[in-house]
C-alpha cells in the first residue's frame, strides 16, 4: 500500500481543487452512484491510499486487458490506473522475466492482507500444462498469490464463469475463479470483454470506499449488472409494441425495431452496455444493429446459435404480454423464465451453429 | 485511436430518422427538472441529473439539449481538460459537460441550481492565495 494519498498525488501533479472535484464527479458517474454522492466521494478520496494490485492472466485471449489498457488515455479510466499501484501484470512485464515474478512476491509480502488480485482467464484443471507462467501452473500461482489478498476481481467471462475455454467439450477442464476461491471475496466482472468503465468502476469503488460493492447472486456488482440489457434498451418500446426486425436488412431493421427475433439475448443478459456503451460512449451492439450475444452470462457459448431467438414472442409471449399491460416487470420475468428454460435446453442439447443461422432469409422456428 | 475523430463526430448534428425511436426518458427528465425547479425555489435545494446514467436512443439527448436551448451565461473551465457550463434558456437549469484532456466527454449532467458548485472559488485555494499574499 502506497502511503501517499490520492489527493496528495493529484496535488503533486498540479491538479487544482476544481480539477479534483471534476475527477470526483466523473468517478461518481463512473461508479453509477447518484450525483448527490459527489461530496462523499471527494471526502473519501482525500484520505484514500493507492492499493496494490496484482493482475494474473490465465487461459485468456488478452481481450479483457486490451479492453481496459486500450481505453482512451488520459480519460478517467487512465487516471484510475495511474492511482492504483499495478505491481504485477505478466503480459505487460513479459520482457522482465524472472524480475517480474519477484515483483509479484514482493508485492504480496509488502501489502499482505491489503492488496487486490485481478484475474482474467479461466484455470485449467485437466492438465496444468495447458497454461503455465514462469513454469508455475495457473492453479498454483492463483493459490500462492491469494494467500494475503483482500479480495479477488474476476475480470471477463472466462475468469468469472469459465467462458470460452469451459465451453463444451472443455478440453482443458477449465474452471472459474469463484469455483476455486471460497475464503476470499470474489467480485465477478463478466463480459467478453467487460466494458472498461465497469472494470475501472469496480476498482474505483474499492479505491474510494475500501470495500467491495454489493453483488448479485452470480457475484456481479449490482450497480452495473442489476438490470437486463432488455430493460435498459432504447429499442424496448418496439418490443412492447410487438414490432420486430425479421432480417438484418428488412424495413424493421432500417427503422430500428427490436432485434429479439434475430437472436438478441438482451432479455436474459445483465450488463451495462445500454447505458455506458462502448468506444467513448459512441455506440453499443444493439445500437449498431446487432443483437446482444449475452456475453456476461454463464455458459453463453453453449446456449445455441447467437442468431436464433431464445423464445419466439408469439407463443408464450402473447400470454406474458397480457400481464405486461398491468406491469412491464411481469413481462420481463415471464419471458426471462421462458428464455432461461430455452437456454438450458440449448445447453443440454449443445446446438451447433450452422451456416443457415447466418442466412438473412432464415425463418425462425 | 484517433480521439480527435471521435470528438469531431459530436459536431455533426444528429437527425433522427424515426421519431418513434425514443425511450421515453425525454419526457421523464422534463418532469424531474420541473420538480427540481420547484425545490430550488422553495427549499433552495440543488439537484443534478447524470445524463450518462440512462439509456438514450440516437439523437434523443440532442433533442433534450435543443429543447432546453441556450441562455445568457456560458462558462469554460480548464482543469484536467476542459469543462463547459451554460445556463439553458430556462433560468436555473444548467448543462454541465466535463471533457478529458483529449476532448472526450467524461461526464455530462443537467444541474438545477443557481450556479454549478464547481464554478465558485474553492476555500482551500483561497487560503493558499492568502498565504501567497502574506509573503509579499
């Protein structure tokens, strides 16, 4: 733990009080807290110390790290990263070799009981040889690094739920962090990759309040994963009116109608894409005309084709829609239940994607 | 990544081709603003609406800004990048936008207040000014 406070660090960099308040305003918005919390955040940050962070990359594609590291410096994400002490990230430190491993061991020793561990990637249990770092298996490195950790942040769906490596037939015996770690708080930040502002939002929460945010039943921070994509989607009014694009180039698609029938997994997916968006809030998949893939949900790779609707809104939907006149929540729950069931069936049957799924003239079953 | 390209995109006015494509947040925010204006007058209580915390259809946010218009006061602040504050054509309603040093929007809000808090000189820095004067 660095003894210098964040406020002192900003002052040293010549940041004015107004600059500090601006930083707190952006941070409060980033953490999805109400604006009335800005003075509280400012007060907390005046005495916050820089936490040590050890970042472990296991069976992953580096997309999660790219999502964060390629975010637009010097935005608020960049500033957050300046204000944690990132003591180990082997992808970035590969050239340092043995010295990088010593840095990890030193960070554990110096910050025992206080440091954060960020993990991206799943852990192979079938054979440790599938993924090793400096000759050490992922499992051994995880166990060794966790000994003095305050909490673990599982970044990305591979780390949070097993992700692509765990998809059927799971040749490496990949498992998630939470299936192995039972004695430390685990915060899941799923997504393939997660939104960079969500990753930094979770780090910012710890930095500001010294605690972990409130989590849902799948270990995700409620503040970012508390609502479904569907409920926050700007195309939702079309769903409620029963107006759907049937192909990617029909009139409905051109008018921006709901993408549910084209396989959008928004109703069963909990994530913040609809509000935080991507690439400096330029757009997000649905705004770009493609349905949500459900990448922040467990087993999304095995849930059938991305282009088949999970349930067609002319069967059970009609009945659910009747209730929706009274309350939209019931509709969400009813369709959500149907979707979960369909997803489970698809996972059990392990439906393969075929070339027909990509046909613009395909008929929904 | 060419951030200038992203920044300049904001200069292109967005025309919504399909007026049906709205979330309904436009009307909700107008109601919240009206309620907050009443609170400001009666209880002197300010309120901030974070525009980044809600979903918008393309062009809907622009529609809100256009509806509120621009009033007499425009303020620009230069701290950790630019920030702009302008009172809308409705007195007491301000649009506040914070940019990063490379021009990307990092926070945007509507403030219902007499003057956004950040514009005022800050006590900590006034004390610092005084100390500097005492050394003269």
